[in-house]
C-alpha cells in the first residue's frame, strides 16, 4: 500500500514539476535573426530607391556659375518654417530622421496626374522617377533648350515618410528624405519593438495605386527578412507591430499575466489542491 502511495505522490510531483517548468520556459521568437550562424551569408535583393508619387513634396534647386540665371529656375522662398523638431503639414507634426532641408527654398507638390509646374519649363511629368532620374531629366531639359549651360540640379524629398504603429517604444510618423530606408531603419527610428511585440508577424501595409498590399515579415528569420519585398520601404508605408498574447490579455478584465494578482491566486489554488491530494494519497 505504501508503495502505491509513494508512486502516486511521485506522479503528482512529476506533474507539478512539469507545470512549473512550462511556466518558466524561455520565450521563443524574441531574438532577431535566429537562423543566422557566425558565418551566415545570404543573397540579398537589389537595393531599391524611392520614386516620385502624386502628393509628394519635392525641393528642386537649380544652381550654376551664374547665380542670377539659375534663380530664374527656382521658385520664390517658401513661407513654411521648419522647426528643430520637424515640420508641420496639414496640422500634423512629423519628425525628420535623415538628412535636412534648407529653409527659404521652395517646394513642389506633385499633382494627381504626376506633374509639377516648373519655372520656364512648364508642366513636367515626374511621377515614377527616382531622385537621380529627376535631377538628370531637368538638367537635360535645361541644357537641351539652351536655357543654361552648366546647371546643377539637386532634388530632395520633403514629406516622404512612413508610419510605425503598435508595440514599439515611440510609435509615430517618421520622414525619410533619403533612399533605401529599410523596415529595420523604421523600427530603429521608433525605438525598437517592446518585449510584447511579435517579432515573427510584422506587417507592412503599402498603397499600390487603387489597391492595398499587406506584407508579413518575420524578424526572427534573417533570410525571410532580407529577401522580403517590403524590406525596403516606400513612402507612406505603414509598419505595424502586433502585440503578443500576453499583451492582448492585459486589455481584458479577466486577463491573467505573471504579474497580476489573479495569476498568483490561481497558482496558490493549484498548489493547495496538489497538497491536499498528496495528503490524501499518503493516508
């Protein structure tokens, strides 16, 4: 009889140990690039440059050895003032994260048809061009029409940015006036994911004409990350970090977390039941 009692007690102890071990196990899908080894080498996709899209704001500066002649191809000074913390468009303040713009220079707003109205040259279709392509195009037009012999054309994106939402330290919209901004850059700008963010289910929402595309990125898988079509971001992309199950439970009235009183009450209840069971078996 004692042997049977001891066997029962041992079984209960094993079950209790398994329960506690399961609760104390190391969380998975927390570290980035978990598939990378010390000498890992992968073939990454070609770098992508952002292109001009309707509603973009551009800063285009023409300069030459003859400043007075070059001034004919630059718009009058802007009235918008740029603060140290960023700029305000349509009442929304955004933060600059790369490069800078020069105060007192004009902006061009790309129309719905993809055109801008450029001094002297008139209406130019610029949608779909990269920064360097647009610079070369305007330079070619100026020289081809014998308007200026030695133009230097500088193009900058003014309001191009991405939004980072969800489980990050500083959610918000971040402007990027440089090419080849990656999803990792955007996450870094937002202060990295919180510990409650799902690393293997990052969503990039992208407008594509009249439709919307959603890309799923797994930050724990380096090969998936660096070859994902959304690794290089485009203007107005939305990066969303979904909260994990623990974070989701915190939003409910009955949600249980390791730090909540209800969780520990449940643990005490289980341990009490196990203790009573052990005593009964030992009798």
